[in-house]
C-alpha cells in the first residue's frame, strides 16, 4: 500500500469520527432542548388546588413521614394538589427517629392533622372531614 493510500484511509477515518461526534452533539443538544422545554411547561392545575391552598391558610398542619403508607395515601387523595398542603416531615432521613418540630408538637402517629383550635385527627382523614374541620370548601377545579 502506498503512502498516499494510507494517508487517504487515515483521512477518511478522521472524517468518520468527526461526523459521528457531530451527530452525537446534535443528538445531545436535541435531548437537552427537549428536557428544557418539558420543564418549562407549568403544571396543569390540580383538581383540589383551591381546597389544599385553603387548608394551608387555615393554620392546619399535616404531619407525616416519607416511609408511611397512610401518609402517601392521604397525599394521593389530593393528586397534584398535594404540593399545596401544609405538610411537615417528621422522620429523620434514616427513618429511625423524629424531627424536633414533631417531638415538640407531640406527634405520635402518622398521618396527624393538627387544626387551628388545637384538635387533632390521626390516620387517613376523608376530604369531607378535612373540609368540615378547616372550614374550607371542598370544591374541585376541574
């Protein structure tokens, strides 16, 4: 094989690597653009947004733990409106202890709802009962 042929093969390999790198960059740019677009879309209003916001304004607190299945069920009742709940995490990250705020408020089980008048409800509480205790209208946004 001549030096010229070797040089030509080497040049073709470099060009192929360059084209591959360019396509990878184009693909990466497309993925990043799609990610940025999806994350720029505001979430749709949740069914219970107004209700959850009212609960938060009513001086009510929802105490729970990340590992608690009943807390998860309680949050799921609100769907995407969960984000507006006045939730306080009581578990330490290890799951083996309680945060000081929950110790101070004598929270002994999860979930626990504490209302403005100082009364408490423990366990999964029906939405209509929360409406009654908080004075918030159980209306849906959709």
